[in-house]
C-alpha cells in the first residue's frame, strides 16, 4: 500500500483504489484500528502523568506551606526544612 498524503487518501498498490476495495484492505483496517488503540493508550497515559504531576505539585506546595507555618509559629523554636 502507498499513501497519497497530498490528498489525505490512502491507495492500495494492488489495485490503485482506496484500500477498502481490495484484498489487502483487511490488513490496512487492522493497522488503522491498532493505531487508534495505541493513540488512545498514549492519551490515557499522558492524562495519568499530568494528573500525577498535578498531585505532586499540590503536595509539594502544601508541604512548603506547612513548613513555613511551623517556622512562623514555632513558639520560639525555628524548624528548618529537611
């Protein structure tokens, strides 16, 4: 199969028609489905990574605020972050 990228249409080297019209169309359809699955998986993983990064940032900020509060209200004792 070869792709005609300029028109956005994929044509088969077997018959020259859009791929769903010949015997090689099954492989192409399978490949397209696998590509969709992989893209969805990558999208889901990226969403998970973004969510974890946001949680880490929120926890880091919360700990920083807690440490600052301990330094300010330490009743004469200054606690330094470790």
